[in-house]
C-alpha cells in the first residue's frame, strides 16, 4: 500500500487538534466543586513542574524552584480554606511553566530563528484572539466577582505579553521572544480555568463600572511621589506600582471592569507600601482585631464581596504568618494597609456613582513602552 502524503496544512490542523485536547484536559472536571478543582489543578501543575528541565539556558537558574514555591504557596492557602487566595497564588504558575516549556521544547527540537518564531507567534496570536473573545462572551452572571476579576486580569495580560514577545525576539533573539509567547499562552489558559470553576454566587451581584476616576487620581499621586531620592531608592517598587496601574487602565479601557477593580485595589496596596512604616507590638494587636472585625463585616453582607474577601484572605494569611517565631515586618505592613486603606477604598468605590458614558468621555489613550507586567 503506497504511503499517504501528509500536507503541511494537515499537520497544522493536527497540532491545533492536539492543542485543543490539551486545553480541554486542563479544564476543571465537571461535577467537582471549586476547591476540588483548584486542588486538582495544583496537582496537575506540580506534575508538569516535575517533568520540566531543571534549568533553561539564558534564564535564572532558580526559575523552576521559584515556580515550585509559588505552587506550594497556593496549596497552603487551599489547605487553609482560602479559596480566592489559593487561586490568586496559582495565577502566575501557568504563565511561567508555559514560558519555560515553550523555550525548552522549541530550542530542543528545532532551530530557533526569526522565521520559526514568527510562525509560532502568528499561530499563537490566532489562538489567543479566539480565547479573548471567548472570555468576553462568557456569562459571569452566577460567578463571584473575585473569580471574574482574576480571569479578566489574566486575559488582559495575554495579548500584551505576546506583543512584547515580538519586541524581545527582535531585540534579544527568538528564544527570549518564545518565553513571552509561552507566558501569554499560560495567562489565557488560567483565564479559561477560572471561567470553568464551579462556584455559584449566592449573594446579590457586585455592581461593576469603569474605575477611570479612581485610577486617574491614583496615577496623579504616583507621579507626584516619583521624586528623588525616593524615586531612586524605591525604583523597583515604583515599577511594580506602575505596572499594576498600567494593567488596570488597559483592563478598564477594554471594559474588563472586574479585573480593573481588582488591579486598582492592588495598585492602592503597592502605593501604600512606598512609605508604610514598621508596626509596634500594640499596632500589631490592633491589626489582628481589625482583620477579625473585617471578617465579621463581610460575613454579614448580602452582596457579593468576594473581591474584598480576596484581599482580606491575604491579610489573614499575613497575620497568621506574623504570629510565628520570626514575625515579618512586611506581613504586618501589608495586613495593616489592607484593613486601613484597601478595604475602605473598596467600599468607597461601591458608593460612588459614575455613569460609564461620563467616565469614558473625552478619553485620550497614551501608550508607554514598559517591561510587560513585572
């Protein structure tokens, strides 16, 4: 029997089918509750990590170790029953693992040159555009706002990371670009995972709107704070803050309002950390009491306050760790900022009434070239 000729088109179709099957396998199993789904995903990613190369030439030698620590952190939150926090801590793992996999697989099996990179970039661009449309079309009517926010934030990073990959490939070489292509795929994968979680919302829905007024105000404060010597001494912190603000503004412009709200609150926390002092023992006790009071307040709410609960779970985890034998000053600072600034800003934003048409009128978009989301 003569050998059957396989066309390039057939090969491409086959790979798309395989990729679709892998995405399907990564999605949560039907019938599981969200906590079980997250634990299953942690287990899956731990298995994937075990088969990942110990190191990738040209990248930090401890990258795999960092991913392992992040996974253990997500598992720790899951064991503590902090569902939203475990999901948040899980978010960076598919990003990094997919980036490592993309570089190691492509570098080990074929020549990585610009034509090969452009082919991979083009294929991924088509896939991510389709996944973004899927995220936008997804009905979030019955999902907690925190899960929607994490999905939108991840999806909002995907295409900018992909675009950044092309720039890095041109400037530093195709291998560096491939890492960003993989990261973009991982972000989209995580967004789809969030969308498939089985956690019905039982409270009244959270009213979402454009966060543009709050974001513009915080950006003005950030610009005013960026003065020597603080702008020099705290340069890495300013990068984190501005990256969070940039993402929030992009999500808001794209009408990913849950994601924009989440990143606005994260930006507030990062802004507060610029000059948050260490706490005294008396202040630490006050923070513990404030965290407990915030938990009672959220427990009595008839509204979906899962986004506030996500930050409260962070504060609770900080306070729990700070009660150990070696208290962390950073833990105490973060917990205090959450209860003193982030949660009040959350409730203040809910009281503000800003029509979406007013928030978007006369808007001017300015794009700054920055290292994507670092």
